[in-house]
């Protein structure tokens, strides 16, 4: 790999990681327009055993329903690898999330999963999700006392 190719490879890795991290942050913050902008209009997604979703609007609606009672959410991600094939890339991301739901402020829901994502470079050079698969590991509820 020559210097120019290496710089492009590093740039693309950084942009893909940025898309992955923004996906989680926009979900946590319920920033639907920003989340929508990270996805291809024809994105296909499967979340932990749910039906396959086709199209950005179906994905956004699913995430809105899944998080409607969440009053605080936090994703912690670790991108394990990114493999390139031209203007597409496959990424594996390990995911742990914590969330608190309305009406139960002393319980945190912990989910451990991994995302298998495919992203495509668009005409502006941004990387957008075209396929997202969430593979569940385990879920648990933990009780805690909030400091007031």
C-alpha cells in the first residue's frame, strides 16, 4: 500500500468508526434526523430476533418504539475490525448498553450484543449503513440506588 492509499485507508476507517459511534449516540439522545442521515434510504436491519426491517423509515420507527420509555441511555462500543471491499466495508462492533426506563429509576437494563454492519461510501464520501445485524449476547436488570 503506497502512502496515498494508506492515508485513504486510515481516513475511511476513521469515518466509518465515526458513523458507528454517532449511530449509538444519536440513538441514546433520540436525535432522529441525525440518525436517519447515517443510513442509506434502503437500509436493511435485523435487531436481536425481530423481523427484518427494510428502509430507513422502518428502522427509525423501530428504534423510536424500542426506546420510547428510555429516559437515559448509554452505549459503549468497541469496533473490533473493519474490512474494505471498494466503496463498501464490513465492521464488527461489540456493544454494551445501559438504560433506565420511565417509572423504574432504580433499575438499569444492561444489554450485551454485537453489530455486524455493512456501510457504503456515498457520493459525498460519507459512510452510510446499508445493512445492520444486531446479534444478542445477554440482557440483565440491575438494581441500584441513585444518588440524589
